[in-house]
């Protein structure tokens, strides 16, 4: 382990697993708190190492002080709990002399529980070899490539929970720190594909689409053979295109990715999502069924959503059934998902949309009540209520709900879309409607329908027309719900 100022969480990291290991080595890179005292409760092997802007240097210092034939690493904000402790125990007792690297998935929680978790595949456990060491100032990796030393890669079912991404402000600080370190590596070797990949992904997660595209496209050009990291690159580039409203370009990128990884779950899921946004529901449905009918296989995960096959793909499939007005089938599928994931906020919300579209207020009321017990469910319950009030033309009741939603979820598009619809229905002054469109586009600049409506309203305003006409054909308040609750 390498640590710094981890007094508050180091014990929680080690408590469940310390007894599994013959030796624990902890390198402290400059703590100002009681980290060393906490570490001393678990091991006498605690060493100081001056921080030098290089995570690999610190990890290699821990490697230098260790004596085991097999090495396993954790960060202080990692947790191994429940059945995963027993899985790890079983794996450690089964180790032999073979040259192996064991891959494990790290489960990362997001800032908002309703948005689900993501998975990142890491090499966590490996046989010692004199040539193997960590490289890279950040996002450090074992080098040389273990397979060139006769190692085999093996998968383990041990899941490691990572808490470091749950705090949005802390995550942004980490990403900016990573950029600073990656730029140092880039200055030394601007052609290194690992550096280009992580530079692109850091910019991507910070919302800097131009910079992300610049680096990730270089990764595609520079990669001469099928490499697992290309799954991540194609998905990130396609996400950028979708965010900017270029859905056909996104679809082309996803198809390029699928040419390399035909069974790639996230590539297939994103392809269905793209087709869904293009209103090509039959093709989206076929892509989802292709995903669900593929044999289950272990796949590399590069910060992709968890439970794609188990929850996300069936949920999107059920929503397509709703849009095709197959309400009974949609209800049945949503209820099947909720039987396995009873607190899945988005499945409850979309089930509420089924009752909304089918004009079944009793079912809608039951969903609104159930949402109160789900993560961030109060936001989605109010969305359903506000939408229903608008549908019933109860504008006076809808207005305070929409205003409250904008305050509760300032980065979420749908409350602002509902405000646009409210102003149009109430024949508000054209200037207010234009302001509402601009407000929406600050949150979701890629929304082509709202941009079209804003242009239409501005043209009317310029002509000094005083009466509000109908919105142009094709405008819709439908958006994809998911990430976007952040107040950042």
C-alpha cells in the first residue's frame, strides 16, 4: 500500500483482510495526520518515502520492501467485504508457483446512488518477477507487459469496492492532479499510448470534449493491434458525439468498436442507446436482444457501468416497449427488473412513465409513493407528478413542483424541459420562453430540439410578434435520464 493522510479510513480498509496476508507493507508519502500510528496497528513494516510526483516510484518502494512470492495491492479507499473476503482467502490459499497476473474488477460508486456503479478492471495480484515493476507517474501499470515474461492473465471473482469517486469535488481535484502528472509524462514521451489514453480520459471525465477527442483519436491511430483499451476509447468518443447531438457519428464509432469487439457489452448497449435517441426503436431493440442473447463472458471493464446485462439493457428494452405502446409487456419487464433490484430508482421512474402513458393514475400514484424509498427517488417522484400536472393542464400546481425540481437537481435536463413546456402552455411572454430555452441549453447544449425551438422563438421575437405560436414540429421534451443530478 501507498498512503498519505489516510488516518480516517486506513483501518476500515485493512480490518477485514489483514489476516489473509503473511506481510503488509505500507509506504507513507508524507502524512501530516496519524496515518503511521493507524498503520502500525496492522504491521511493523511502515516506511517513509518523500513524495516526488510519481505514484510508480512510491509503489516500487513498497515492492522493494516486500518479501512475498505473490504481491497484492490496495489503496486506502478500497474495501473488500462480505463474500469477497472469502473469495480472496480461497484464491490466496490456491496459489502455486505459476507465473500469473490475476485481474479483478473494482466497483466504483458515483456521487448519486441512483446513477449506479461503474467497473474498472485492475491487475491486483501477481507473482513476483525481478523484471516486473510499476511505470507511469499516475494510472501506473506493471511493465513490461507480463505476457512477454511468460505470465498468463487469469480472472478472479473478487470484487473490490472503491470509495474515492463518490465525492464529486474530490474526484475533480484528483482528475486535475492526474492531468498535471500526465502532462509531465507527455513532455518526456508524447507518443506513449498509455499517456495519451489517460490524458484523453481525464479530459473526458472533466467534460473537456475537444481535448479528449484530440488525445483519444491519437490512441486509435497509434494502436496497431487489437488491444483491450480500445473498448474504452471508442465508447468515450461515441459519448462525446452523442453529447453534442451528432448521433450518426457516434453510431459509426460504435460500429468501428464492435468490429474489433463483436460481443462488447458496453459497445452494444451504447449502440442501442444511440439508436433509441434516433427513434430507431426496432434496431435498438434488436441490438439489446443481441447483447442479452450473447453467451456470458468475462470482459475487460474500463470505467463502464456495472450490471449492463442484468439491469441496464433490460431497462432500456422495457422503455422501448413503452414507446411502442406495448404497455403490458413493458410493465411485466420493469417488474421483473425490480424483483431483482427493488430500489432501482430509474426502473421505478420508467415504470411510472408506463402508467402515465397508459393513463393509469392508480399505478402512477403507487410508483410515486414507492420512489420515496429509493436513492434520490424524491426527485423522480416529483418529475412524475409535475409531468402529470402538465398533462392535466393543472399549470398552477405544476409550476412550484418544477421550480423545486430545478433547485433540487440543477444539472438535470428534464426539469428545465418541463419549465419550457409549462411556459408554452401558459402562453408566457416570448422573452421568458427564450430565457428558459437558453437556461436549458446551458445544461444540455447538444439538445437539437430545444435549440430549434429557441431559434424559432428568437425569430418571432425579432419580428415583434406578440402572440405565442405552437412550437415547431419535431420539438419534444423527451430526454435520456441517468447521470445529471450533480449540483457541480
